[in-house]
């Protein structure tokens, strides 16, 4: 069975559809939870929120302006492909903010602490979702992706450090430690959400497959899933018979496809699955 080729246009549409959904959720987190509760989160959106609280200038306008310089840096360091997605992300997020902010004048929940928690979860998860597609919501996300390109430091940790100064600046606008604390809560929850989503997307497993039909199974995995397979020669200790072992490393979300391929060929195959700390090389994470 040969691997079905996906139309490139469908792949692009799917990627931008996921990015657009993530951007909408991010805008909703700000306009429905954080902005009405006067909570200053991190990133360029947080800085734009500070300017909104101080001057009344809409968040969408200042957010887009401040991203221009960072977009230039992103294109220079991460390539034109990143630049296109990030320009798209910055513009679309600005549009969503511009549409939703006038429509939502009050926080969805009355409790300020709950607004900080829910807003942090939604904003962090949405940024992580956009990251999985190679895009960005702009702002400090660009800086985080540039640093992550050269160093194995998580996006969440980088953004956490960058956001400290922005949230601390809220004291000069509100003269309130309480506002700072809520901002830190939002920042911590958002950073954790980013890491959890990205870790789940990148998590990999190593599979050992024992079957007399190993050749057919290997063909199915290679053609249907597009993953490489290593063939090891072994011998059964009890039977003293020669046996072949297939070693496959895949993303965790691909394991169900591997199991289906194996079951179709040999339902009695013996399979061992183990988590791996990290996988680097073609098809996985680059060595930095």
C-alpha cells in the first residue's frame, strides 16, 4: 500500500486554519477575561494593554505598530516562511482584538482571580497552538522563537523572563501591587500552558516490534506513516530461532496509526513502547 499524498493546498489551509483559531482564542482571552478585569499579562499585548489603560488607545492599534520592528527581526533570523506566518498572525490578532474589544465590555466572570487563571490558560494554550504550526502571535513570541532556534530553552521560560519587566511596569500605571500579582499569576499559568501543549506535540516514543511479518509491517509504516524503521537481527533465547526486530521512533500522536498498521498485518505481533527524553535529527527536533 502506498502512502496517499496530501494536496499541498490542503496542508496550507489546515495550517493557517489552526493558526487562525489559536489567534481568535488568544484575542478572546484578552478581551473577555484580562482587559475587562484590568489584568496586565505579558508580551507585546500586555504592553499594548498598559498603553490602553494609560491613554485609552485601542490595544489592536498599538499591538500592530509595536510588532513591525520585531517582524523585521523575525524574518532576518527565522526566514521568510516564518515572516509570512508572523505577519499573518500579528495582523489577524490585531483584527480580532479590534473586533472583540468594543463588543466585550465586561469580564465573563466576576472574580478577578478566576479571570487571571482562565485568561492565562487560554492565552498560553493559544500561543502554544500557533507555535506548533511554525507561526507566532508576534511580540515576545518572536524573541522566544529566535532564541529557541539556537538554544534548547523552552518557549515558556524565555517568555516568562521577558514578561517580568512588562508586568512589573503595571505598578507605575495602577500604583497597585495587587494588579502586579494578578499579572504574575496570568504569566505563570500562560507559560505553563505553552510548555504543556508544546511538550505534548513533540513527545516521542520508541517502539520495538517483533513479528514474522516484519517486512510487510515495515513497508506499511514507511509508506502510510512516513517514518523510518531500523531492522535488528536477533535470536529467541528459548526457541533459538532467528528473529527480526523493528525499531521505530514516532511522535506520541502517531502511535495509534502504527498500531493500526501492525494489527492489519499481524494481530499477534509483540510490541514494546517506551517514552524517550528527546529525539533529534531528520523528522524530529534539530540539533542545536
